[in-house]
C-alpha cells in the first residue's frame, strides 16, 4: 500500500520537475522567454488547484479506485499532447489538462490512508508514503537531464506517458476499494457545495491548512525557482539539478522516516514544535549565508533547504491527519480543500513570487523565511485556541479552583 500510494503521489511532482532541465531548450524551440516558460508551471498548478476541489468529493461519492484510474488515464493522454505540441499555446492547454488530472494520486491517496488506518498507524503509513513521494522531486530533474543528454524535450513527456500507464495497471491490480458503498455520499451539487462551505469556513480548518501551506511554501519557492537557482545563481549546467534536489529531498525523506519512527512515542504537538524549530534554524542559516557571500556555491547554498525540508516532513503528517480527522465522512472533501489551499499558494509562488525573487539568492532566502514564519504563526494560533477551549471546558465542569476560574 505504501509503495503504490507513494507512486501515485509521485506523478504530480514528476510533471513539474522533469521539465526543469529542458526549459532553455523548450524556450528556444517554442520562442518563449523565461517568464513565458514559467507559465507552464503556473497553468499546470492553477488547473491542478481547481480540479482538486472535485477529486476528493467525487471519491467520496463513487469510490477512491475509480477516480484514481480515470485520472491516470487522462494524465497519460495529456502528457502525449504535451509531447506533440509545436507551440507554447498548445503546450499550455495540455499542461492545463495534466493539472486537471494529476491530483488524484495525492489527494485521493490521503483519504485512502485514513480509510484503512487510524492513529499512530495512519501517521506511520503517511510518513512512509511521504518518503516514497519525496523521491520524485529529487530524481525527476535528473531523469529530465539524462533524457536531454540523448534526445529532445518531447521525450520527457513520453516518459510521463509510460509512467502513468504503469501506475494505471498497478492500481487496477493492487489497489482495493477502501471506501465501501454504504459509506459513500450522494453526488449532488447542492450538498457538495454546502459541505465545502462548511469545511472552508471552519476556523480550525483554516488555521491548520494555512500552517501547512505556508510552511511548505518556503520550500516550494525554491522548487519553483529551481531553473534560475541552479542555472543562474549557482551557475551549474542542465545536468546538475541533483545538487539542489537530492539534499532537499534527502532531508524530507529523513524527516518522514523520523516521523514514522517516533509515532506513538512523542505526541503530535511536540513533533510539530520540533519541525518548526528546524525550519526556523534553516531560515536563519540561509539568510546569514547569502548575506555574506557574493556567489552562492554548493553544497553550502543547499544545506539550509535540506534542514528546512526535514522540519517540513515532521510537521506535514500531523497537520494533514488533524484535518482529515475533523471530517470522518468527508475525508475526500477535506483532503481536496487542503490541497486546493496549498495549490493556490503554490500557483501564486510559481507565477508571481518566483520571477520576482529568483534574481537574487538573498531575496529567495528572505522570502522562504517569511513563509516559514507565517506557517509557525498559524500553528501557534491553533495551539492558543485549543488551550483556551480546554480552559473553558474545565471551567464549565468545575475542574478549576475558584481562583483559577477568576
């Protein structure tokens, strides 16, 4: 289950990161500058975000397995369309179609985890999936660079076609339906919208989703800026993206492994505190390094991202499971809205912030630090609200002494 769900979560990041080394070649062939090429990420993420609102509730209504199989089929067709594109406009249309289908593995997969396991076991499986999922951003640009070494950029998209077809057959054979008929919700627009509004307006959902989204935004700013960061700031070539992605994903995998090992031994609140502490140290080191060097170099320029990704991997499973546990009968919808929140943020980062900040290393470092700080602030807000609620509950049942009540 962990291997299959991890693989299903991988094909989304694969469709972003494998084309990074091909940006110069694609831009030259399609007559597109760097800003225009950046839109191949933004269009994909916007479509991904919009369709993410549908994947979860659709799986709540007709089952997880059917939605995943349909999404993989559409993704394979969209990737073939990207490979056959001869102009930027056509490529952007098929990139949007990729985005519409790419979320099924990650979004529905989270609901599958919570369908089959609970408590510490769910945290362990979520961490195992995160470890496998974390491989994708590390190896995807390396694969893209290798493909460019012996062929042209369309072959990268043919690789995505083959990968999605293999996942389709693996899902067909190995993934059982985890959301049985009696537990499914009716597929009607009005109840769906009512449920969405209720979830979205829930203050606790907003705090938890914002904490996870902003915390990951610190890392995604660098992921979206990878072509400029690796090629322009670090002054490496198209085959050197591993210098950035391998340490970053290594930190994420180590953090996911640590999260799985400490499940049941350390409470979730303490684990999240540890995660944000690592993110804070990483942000401070990153800013300090870039303030005192003229030209960033490897490995020193990428080590703070490794520490940051380690902290993010400690925070992510706790926040995600907390959101899913809020809505036992609507896990797909809750997962969709969480994904939508993150993806809208990522689209803004890729389309607006990355082009603005990726010209200077210190600007990237400061931007990432702001995201980490915002994520921590929303988590602290959630902890403060929880503390006050517990205090009020204790007062209501007379659990405090009169002076403490006062």
